[in-house]
């Protein structure tokens, strides 16, 4: 089903929303618009991505018409070192938007995954492009299933029993992104880290394994530092700060 863009634009006045039936990646298009001077809050979305981008170069499964595949242009008084905190902010926004429209109770897995019943239903990617931040958000909305290689790891709002429209998710998401980014700008990292910790079962007291490619770290999570990085206490009693890596339950 095609997007009701008239309703979306009426619900998000004074905001540019560009929509494509198919595109390689909304992040690529959003970066192009940002370079041309697109204003903060500009949204690029598509019914289908042929080269959807995930973290660490992974692809994002973008079934036509089933998910929300969008990128935001953000212009913030923050440097590139704030991207981890921006990622947390976007995760909070996605989690809150899903909860609002579906009535479900999503969990947040550091740094950028939104989970339903332990499976991933949304992911976030943020990158600095010139003087803008490009924030890519993918949310599995109406999917009925996934390819075998990710079927055990992925879920969708519909698969968890809530039937919602992509339009409703997008409008809720855009408004919540504005809200949480404003909290980051005005109240700082402690406020965002606190919100993320409240919404996540992974931030504190969770035994996890962190795959960092050449090594695996295992221990119990001990919260976030001031920059939004995860702290894990290893079995030898030493704390290690996780700057990147796949966090999974141990």
C-alpha cells in the first residue's frame, strides 16, 4: 500500500518530506540534500530500498511497502564526537514512537537496536556529512516474515500482534526525534543517557557478550559513561568501556 503523503505532510507542517517508490538508500539521498542546504528536520523516505545501509557495512532488509525506511537531515550545534549520544537519542525516539502507536513495550539494546520480545524490529545509523548529521532509521512495521538468514533475529510490529500504519509510525517518530534531540541540546548527555537507561534492559545488570571482531568481551553491564558508551565489568573485576561492537545476552 502506498504512503498517504498528504496526511503525513499535513501532520508534519513546515517540514520537507521527500518520498520515493524505490531508491538505493535514503541516507545517500539525504546526504545529497544536506549538501544542497536542506533544512534540519528534512525527511527522505522510500517504499523500498535496494541498497539499505546498516551498521558496519551490513545491509538493511527493506521489503517493499512493509517497513519504514527513512533518513533525517539534522543540523545541530554539536560536533562529530556527539554522534554516539545522537544515536542513543534516535534509539529512544524510535522506541517511544513504536510504543505510542502500537501499545507494545520495546526494549533498547545498546547502541542502536530496538527490540520486541528480544528480536530486532528497528535500527539506527548516524553519520556526519559536512555540517549536518544524517540519521537513518529503519522500522519493521508490516512484515509477515524475514529471509532465513535473519528470521531468528528479526521481527516486526505486525508480527508482534499490532496492526499500525507506516504513516502513523513516521509522524510519531518525527515528533519524538524533535523532542529527544531538544533534550540532548538543552539538558545534555546525562539526560539522554538516563532516558536510554530507563528504557533498556541492557544498560545495567545484564550479562552480555560483546563481539569486537578480533575478540569477545563478556561481563555484566554497569551503565553508560558521559559520552554514551557502555561500561562492562568483566569477571576479573575490571571495567571496560565498549566503544563499538555487537552486544548480545550471554
